[in-house]
C-alpha cells in the first residue's frame, strides 16, 4: 500500500508539540570505524544504538551546531553596544533582559536582525558571573582553537566543578566531545545544557546533527522543530527541517 505524502506545514504542526527525546541513557560513547574498515552489516545481537552512515554520506555539521564558533574574546564594539543597551534599561535584571531578547528573537522574521539578537543572547551566555570561570572558559576556547583536546577538557571540567549551574560550560564540553566523535558524551552534556537553559538553540542544533549522523531522522526533525519554536529565522534549521520533512513524509503537494 502506498502512503500518501503529508504536506510539510502539516508535518511541522504535528511535530512542534512533541517532547524532546531523552537520549543520554541510550547512546554510548562511540567513534566512527577506521577509514579502511570494510562496509558490513551489524553482527547478530549487535545492539549499538547508533547507525553510522558511510563516510561519503555523512552530513556536514550544521553551521549553527552548538552556537557561535569558539572564540577567546568578545568583540569590543559589541561589548560597548551591550553596555549602552543595559544603561538604557538600568532597572532590568539580566534574566529579564535575556527573556526580552528571546521574545524579540521569536517575533523577528528578518534573518539579519534575528542574528543580531541571537548574538546578543550568546554574549550574555558567555559571561558566567565568575571571573575564574570566565578565565577557564577563555583558556578552554584557546585550547580548542589549538586542537589541544586534553587541555580543553581539563579547563571545562574545572569550570563545571566550580559552577555546575553554568549552562555554557556544559555546552562547550558537548561541542568538544562532538569534535572528537564521542557522541555519547556530547549528548549527555547537551542534556545538561538544556536542563539549565531549555532555549539553547545551539545545543539543540548539535543534538539534531548527532541524531542525523545516527540515522535517527524522525527525532532529528523533531529537534529541528524545537529550534524553530525558539529561533524561527534560523536558516540552517529551516533548511534541515524542510529537507528531513520531505525525505520522511514526502514532498508538499
């Protein structure tokens, strides 16, 4: 029996309210097979939760996975603009300001304007409120740029011990685990990030990218829908949701 395709917009409506899958318990830390390993079907009884695509079919990481690229310092001009905005709203708490920015982000259809709002939120996320934690994060960023994985893990581990409530430290460690193909650890830290900041679209984009690589495309589509509920103008999430919806549910009529 041939199934009738479901239009893309209808698929989005069905998926938007679905709960985010909890995956840390299901995904064990794994790495891709060696490049020269021959393709073969899983051995009988193999219960690995991951189905790793062949290297040529491996999707490129989403450009917005885990948020903006790692950097050592904020742009001085952007910091001045942030201070000016804060001065205009001197009676607004940091939490209230972030909530306001998320409201603007959700209402903004223009991609460029939305990107400026998103960058403002990310700059706030990078400030932990502790000079020591911020220094560890800066050193971790430098180590990640230099591809010094061990040092980066050490700095991020220390930051998390000092401030377990700081979502961005968990997100950066999830990013680092993703770059080393340790998807199980990355997912575990993504879940810790989202427990502290459920609106972290970068962590959600990272999760969706991993789910695609695990060939768990329905869950990846669901996760991209979570991103779009927070950041509707994010082009990479729009493109991924449209592509997966067409692949899984058929083209719109």
